[in-house]
């Protein structure tokens, strides 16, 4: 059985996902800002925990559309910057990566309509790039 590393395991999606894993007796470890592990500030906890896992489920992000207009720099740095680092590290270490994106990346059919949605699309593209060229 694979061991899973979950970023953002204390968020709404993370709490529900880990409950399912616990119900199925699937082993997992977490990284979460709410436990003092802010990957935007320090990626070291991710490096330390990835060695003993097989799969990364990346749920962590700064969420919600309205505040993304006010704090677009933070959204870009946290959502895209951290995801880019995670994607690169996973590719270098041959770890599977599952990413929680957002349907908002499609906007009105022409692409993202706000900074939050753009960060999710940019994150998808970063993951794809590392997967294609390093994986």
C-alpha cells in the first residue's frame, strides 16, 4: 500500500479526504500551515516528508476568488510558486503528484476571469511541464 503526503490536510477538502483515507486504513502524513508548516515561507518540511512517501496530494492553496483581486501577489506566490516547487521536487524524486485545481479556470469558456483562477491554471501548467520533461 502506498503512503500519501497531503498538503493542506486541515482545510475543508483535506479534512474530508483524510477521513476517507482513515476509514480505509490508508497511511498518510500531512503538511499544513495551520500546524506551523507554511511552505511559502519554508519548503524544508516538504523535502523531509517526501522521502518516505509514494504519492503527493497537493490540496494546499490560498482559496477564494474575491480576495484574490486584493492580494494577487500572495495568491501568485503561494499558489503558483509553492506548487511549482512541489511539482519540481516530485518530478526529481519520481513521486506521483495529484493536484486539486478548480473548475473556475475555465471562466466563461475563454479561460480564467480572476487572479485565483489564473493561479490554478498556471499551477496545472507547471505540473504538466515537469511531468513531461522530468517525469
